[in-house]
């Protein structure tokens, strides 16, 4: 599989399936506990957003989750972590089967996160920015007691504005650097990335969270890129002006979130490293997966509580991770 086009800048294929699952079922897919299956890979930052939001809101029972393995080929993500290499509910070996069940001529990206209708075996949506917003707004009747407001009405314009900048320059910016096909394209992406990280550092130096004084959708979206930064983006994608651990404000902010229930307990660094270094063969043709970095720093004191803020607002932290969804965390 090739991710780099020589001589050109990277352009993400954003032709997602935009069907929505809503409380009123306006697109033909009403919210129904147990009807749908959220398919993710812990390696993928876009999917990891959905994993974090689902856990923060307590949607584990209402929206069960299928976890694909970290390595895929041109045929898509595989359920090779499950016995027999098949998802036990959908009965399929590869996510591709659910996409083709919806559209036999499907010719776009077979991406995660994706939500599959268990009753038909067909993908409903892979529109990752909308999936997490709908978890907050459309699945509200099934939130746990004490679930936080991740997309509060009064803050939505500011959250949307911050999310747009972070997506363009950081979330997708690391890919624009890593998959650049020319020096010029790489340099432009690199400069935009670190300019935005400097902007975020200045903003977060005076505020514990990105928007308001509680965790919001904006923090989730930034976190899933920051948590991958030193493990893959710094070296593999050549985003190497500084490591995250060398940017004091962002490093403390990321550790604060990592140590907050719902964030670090969803992260699998082994899956992250294996995905990027094994799948992107045109960038890493030897297939060698780096042994580092040392992960123990993620559990060190971050000092961010001095800035105030209430992580869950008027809500509460989620409970322990279910045994079936538990992932390793760094040891101190």
C-alpha cells in the first residue's frame, strides 16, 4: 500500500458516509441500544476519539464495540484479535464486508470508526467528526448518570472553531507532514503544525482545558493526536522540531488528560506503534517497530490542577473499565 504521492502534498479522502443515527431516526436509523456496533482500532486517532467519548458518556452497553487489530492491508481492517479471526457479533473477518454489504460498488476509504447496523450487517456511517457529536446529543437518553457535557450549547461555536483549527493544522497536519511527497509540501505542513502547537501552548498556559473550565469535545480531539506524538509522529512522520515531552505546557496538559479516567485507560501504545510502522511500508520499508519511547512519564505529576477547572463539570468520572475492554497502561 502506498500513502505518499511523489511530488505532491497529501490530501485526505474525506468522502465519508454521512448517514446519521439520531434520536428521531430521521435518516432511517433511530438510536436503539444494542442495535449497532461501533467498530474501532485502538491504533487509529480518529477511532480513538469515539472510544474516549463512548467511555466518558457511559455508552458501553448501549453501543457495543468491536476492536479490529492494529495492522491492515489493502482489504481493510481485520478482526484478527477475535477467536477464529471473526467478529463474534457481525460474523465477518474484515470491515470491508460491512461496507460492501451496504454498497457493493463502494470505492472510498474503508475507515474506522464505523458504526454497523447489526440487524443488516451494513455500515451506517463512518463520518467520524459527527459520530462523537451524535454520541453526546443523540444518544443522551442512554448516557450514564453523571455523564459530562462534552458539547455544551453555550460553548459550541468556540468548540467548533477550535476543532476546525486543530483538525486542519494538528490532527491532519501530522499526516500532511508524514505523507508529503515533496520537500516543499513537508516544510509547509511542518511549519503549520508547530505554529499551531505554539498557539495551543499559549492558550493552555492559562487554561486547564481548551474551551471553558471542563473537558469538552475539543480536548478529546486534541488528545488523540498528542498521545501519539512521541511514539509515532515525531520520528515516523518527521514532526521533529520538538518531542511532546519537550513542550512543557502541552506535555503537562496531555498527562493531565491521560491520567483522567476515560482517556489513558483507552490507549494501547503497542497497537499504535505497530500500526504506523508496519502498515506505512513506503515510509518504513524495513517494518521495524521502535522499542521506545519510555512511557513511564505519562503517569508523572502534571501540576495542571493549579489552573482550576472541573474535569467533568457537574458530572462524575466514569467507573472502572470493563474487563473485556481493558488495555495495558504504562507502569510508573
